[in-house]
C-alpha cells in the first residue's frame, strides 16, 4: 500500500503514530534533562498511554493544564534535538553501519568467488 492510496483520515493516523514514536524517542534520549514533574506526566502519556483526563485526575489539575504541559514539554524535547542532534546523529551512524555491512557482504562474496 502506498500513502497516496490511503484516505486522508488514515494518513493522519499514520502521521500521529510516527509523531508519537518520535516523541517517545525524544523522551528516551532527553528525558533526564526534564524536570521530575515533566518526566512523570510525559511518561504517563507516552509510555503508559494514559489519557489527558486520567493524568489530570492523578495530578489534581485540569485536562487543559495537562495538555499544555505535554505540548510545552514536547516542544522542549524537539528544541533539544534541534540544538544537540543526538537522534539525527544516531540515525546517520546507523545508515553508515548498514552501508558498511552491505559493502562487507559484497567483498565477502567477491573473495568467496575467487
């Protein structure tokens, strides 16, 4: 299936899933740089998949306050990635390793054929 074959609502769901995965990766990498409160709320939201209402009830605050905290915290994580680029660097290293493994496979086949 190609993205162009999907309905608009299906593309939005895929975008949200990809975005959520990206947020989880950012949280795993930069989470220690957040406050304890930010880490707790984001862990409930991203890792434990709690709803905003559930988090608000636990935090004894409003759903809107939880939404705002999550939005600001994710923006902080994205800013950290933009400045430090640790996830981008890891992705680049993984691409380079795959390329080197491919080249090694080619060389092994070449040597085996000699």
